[in-house]
C-alpha cells in the first residue's frame, strides 16, 4: 500500500464553499463601490435600497460561507490525518522490531509528524485555493467582459499569469530546497532525540558540548534552508501584488477612456477598477501553494518509503493451528538476513530446544546471537533451512500464536512509567499480589520492593528512571518469568548486574521446570557450567558447540574468553 493524492468529497465541498465566499467578497466590493458612487449623486433613497440589501447580503454570506469552508476543510484534513496515521501505525506494527532499524528513530519520528502534516497541508492549502481562483476568477472575468471588455481582458491576462507563471517560477526555485529541508528536519530530530536519551552518558564522558554543537549546526542549516524558501515565497507574493497593481491601473485607464467615450456609466467606474483588486487577492495564496505541493510530494515519497518497506515476516494466508504441549523448537540449516541484499546474519544454524533443556548462545557482538532470538519469536523470517515447532513449520503459524509459546526477554525491553505491579501485570493481567511477589522473589528483587514505601504500588518513573540498571533488568526478567512461556529466550539477562547477583540469578533461571526450555543469549560466560549445550557463534555461523568443560578443553575462542574473564575477576 502506498499513499496517493486522495481528494475526498469534503475537500471538494470546502472548495465550493470557499469559492462562494470569494464571490461574496468580490460581490461586496463591487456592490459597495457602485453604492458609494451612486450615493454621491444624491438620488432618492429608494434607488439605493437594492444595493444596500446587497451589501448586507454579501457581507453576511461571506462570513457564513468562510466559516463553513473552514469547518468542512479541516474536517476533511483531520479525517485524512486519521487515515494516514492509522496506515502508518499498522505498517510499523508489521515492521517492528526487526524492520525498524532500516530507519533512524529521529527521522522516523519526523516522518510521522512533520511529513504527515506537510501532506495534509496539500488538502487545505493547494486544492481549495486553485479551485477558488478558477471559479471566482472566471466569474469575475465574465462580469468585466460584460461591463468593459478591455478591463476583462486585462484581468484575464493578469489572472493567467498569477495562476501559472508565478507559481511555476516559485515552484522551480523551491524544488531544489524541499528535499534538503525534509532531510534536514529528520537529521535534526535524530540529533535532538539522541541528545535527550543519551544525556546522562554524554555528561559523564564530557561529550555533551560536541553533541550540542552538532545540533546547533544542523539547526543553523535548517534555518538557512527555511529562509531561502521564505524568500522565494515572498518573491511570489510580490509578483502577484505587482500583477494586481498592473491590472488596477490598466482597468483605470480603460475605464476612464470608456467614460470619456460614453460607453461606461460613471457609477460603474469604481466597480471596474476595484473588482480586479479584490479578484487578484485570491491569487496571493497560489505561489505558496506551489511550494506546499512540492513539500507534500516530498513528504509523500518519504512516507511511502515506510509503507512500502519490506516486512521482515510474512503471515501465512492459511495458517495451521498451534500444536499441543509440550513444545520442542528445532532449527536445521537455518539462514536469515536483514534485507535481500544484506549479509547473512544466520548461516546454516542447527539447534534444538526440547522441554527441560537449557542452551546458551555466546559470541562477540554482531555474531548473530540477537538475530537467532528474533528468528525464534518470528520477528524475522528465515530464507532457507527448517524452523519448526513440534514438527510444524513456523512459517505456517501466525506470529501471534508462535509468541504465545516462545517468549523473548530483551535487554532493552520497555519499562512503563507506572507502578511495579502494573509493569508486571503486562505479562499476566489477572495475577494476584502473591503471584507477583513470587516472580519478584524468583529474580531476587522482592527484598528491595518490600523496602519501598508503597511496595508494589511504587512508581518506577519514565523508562524505569527511579531504579538502577540492575533493578530494571530484574524487573524485566520477573515479567518474563511471570508470563511462563514454554520456550523462554533470554537476551543478556545479567546485564547491569554485579558478579555475585548475576551468578545467583543465572542459577535460578537455568533450572527450568520439566515442561519449559530456556535459551540464554549472553556475552558473559560465568554461570554457564550447568547448561546442556553452549553454541559459540561467529559471523552468523555456529563455530563451536558442546558443554562448558568440553569447550574449555578444546582450547578455542570459548576457552580463551573464559581465561580472559577469569583474569578480569579479582580473587575472593
């Protein structure tokens, strides 16, 4: 699905109402001009009655039509906003989490906010102004051709130039900067987001001034591009005003000449002169509309990049039912990668997770450990090999059903700005306080919770800012334990924990009940002595596998890493 230009009936209705309001304004100008000119001749009041009523009619109808036009136009824009945002969020749901790294987070935020707003402005600031100018301009030209053909021809030429040449020139000047503007807005959002989220680390390492300087430089570049666009818009407004002045003086000269030759009534001179000014005021919004259209086109392209991004997983058209417990997950020759042209993140991996079995996956950063976890929970589809659950290919099961069996506890899992109990009940909404306390005790966090003034009702703050990194990590683990997945995948479960706490926690987590299997993805090798099998990955491949003691005796990467960790841990 991609975004196109959707002009709803509400946009057309708003344009018609706007044209009515514009015609009422022109009628008000012409009627008032005739009324003042005729009143100067001191006629009988009865001769002015129709014009007086006309002025009142046009004045009231103009305000009412303008209000209705704004109401209808904004209703159309807000409905389109809802449609676009829902489409984008649905697409992001299919992309998350494995497809989101294709976009920078700050740039993605700019697309969801700034680019959507730019696209909506096309419905309000491009389509209605052109339709209003076409309808009102044509009607006024016909009126002037009837009153004074020369003035009508002059107005027609000015309107054509104001509606075609000036917007085209402005659009040509703006076109070069619109792509740069959108890209710079996305860069600024990314820099500011990185600055805000990484503020503590930046301050600790003294890197905050450099990041602030970078944000300031991007902001200066954005301001320069915006000033250039504003100068272009100002030039367009100036050319439109110039055409209005030329039409005014042309109508004045033609009207005076017609008045001398007796082909124009004296009371109509003001009408012939002032009506072109009122009409050309409608053209002032057309040069900015050209820039708005180009900006909207660029925004539509950026939004379509999100909507047309390939999904990392494909749901089956005819899914099979979930097999019955107990569950065994098998991988045989599995290969996977991010994007068709990317390198292999997994290359020929074999693995079996049977009930009661504990497997650890280790390796340096970028070896493919997290990709293996993403494949197991169907965040990423495999390209070759076989991935099955109790013998049923996982590609034939829906992602939602797979994730009721295989649960992933990520290192960077989200902690909500809510109470401890609310964060835990995400995993099991109806859990009692006793069950929550058991889960906290399982990860060694219960003593700390009992020391808090409000116990389970204590708020953890935004992103768990009221907790230490280790406490936050154990809260996430408690949530995973509470969910009681038959197959549990733990990604760096001991991150931010001291050695003693990490060893105690691993001892608990690596003793699953007989009907549950556990896969531990970690770069810390301490505490893995009792796991059933250890897989050492490098470049997406399993380069070593076996139990702890056997891998140490083999003298490979695992043995060297164990020795390195032993040197780093002080004695005692």
